[in-house]
């Protein structure tokens, strides 16, 4: 009889029965859930960290040309295209790449786009800027 009382006081019902099995299962479940959340969080962090930052390309437009006159980009790599005007309003339009940007005099404008085709594409000034306007061209080479 004293053995039974001692077991009741220490939390035991009797020999062969363990009341701590329930809390241990709960701890394992909680640990598994926490591990799952940490794993999911690391997957989302990893995928967002793997996103490629846009490549910044700056082109200056001035009467009557673009500097540089040729640029090379990679297919499916995001680009932040910055157009600066050194004098009067200008623009650049490349239909095949769906690029169209205009800039006021002595300012800059930017647009983000991702080239999705391989090839050589020629864009022209899209804002009349004077007698040499028709000769303003920018060649964009998109490579794999």
C-alpha cells in the first residue's frame, strides 16, 4: 500500500502505466510543427533571394544619337533601362522588345523590362528632336 501512495504522489498510476507519454507526444508534435514552419520560411527566403536583380543600363540621348549606340542584354534577365536627355526631349522605341520610353529635356526616365527574344533589335528616337532625328538609332543585342 505505501508503494501505491508513493506512486500517486509522484504522478504514477501504477506499474506499467506512464502518464508522461502524453506530454512527450505533444512535445514531439510541437517540435515537428516548428521545424516545418522554419523549413517553409527558409524556402521562401531562399527563393526570393535567388531572384535576379535587374541589370541597370543607362543610355544618353542627344542630338543626334544615343550613347552608347549599341548594348548587349541577356534573354530573360530583367533590365532597368534608364534614358537620359542631354539637351531636348527624346525617346526610344523598340517594338519587338515592347520598349517605349520618353524623356523630357535635361532629365532622365526609367523603365523595367525583360527581353524575351534573342536577336538584334534596332530602336529609334520616338520624339522629334530636329533635322537629324531620323538618324538616331540604338541597337540592342539580346543573347542567350
